[in-house]
C-alpha cells in the first residue's frame, strides 16, 4: 500500500519517495497501481473481495429500502461493521490519507 500511496502522491504533484525507476521496476513485474484492481482479484474463500463488497452494498440497499436510512442499532452484525469500515475509509480518503475507498465507491 505504501508504493500505491507514494505513486498517487507523485501523480498529484506532491512530495513522494517513489522514483520513475521504481515505478518502471514495479510495472515490469505486473504490479497493479489501483487498489480496486488488486482487491478485486484476491479471493477470500469462494467470493472475491469485490463480490463480498457488492454483497454488503446490496444488503445496505435492502436495509435502507426497509428502514428509510442507514443507521443501524448497536451490535447489528456484519453489515454494521462493514458500514463502519466504509465510513472510516471515506474519512481517510477525504483527509488525503491512504484508504481503500475509491471515487467510484464514494459516488454510489
């Protein structure tokens, strides 16, 4: 994740410890710069992380359709934990810190 963070900083014209040579070296072995590309290719059990994320998102949509909001009672289970993680990554992203939150996810 450090390489991806430094790469993003470099692309934004901000101070970064990554060099063009390091970028070329990493790309020469198939390194993926996007967190989504990496996360979505990793399998956990029978579902990829993308499938797991999409499943939780669908659960959230169903919850909102039923209750009219996304505010969960305390200790409501996996969905509450997932939403908490999404909120945390959103905050980190807004603060310019390393985060798994993507622009596409923030727009959903």
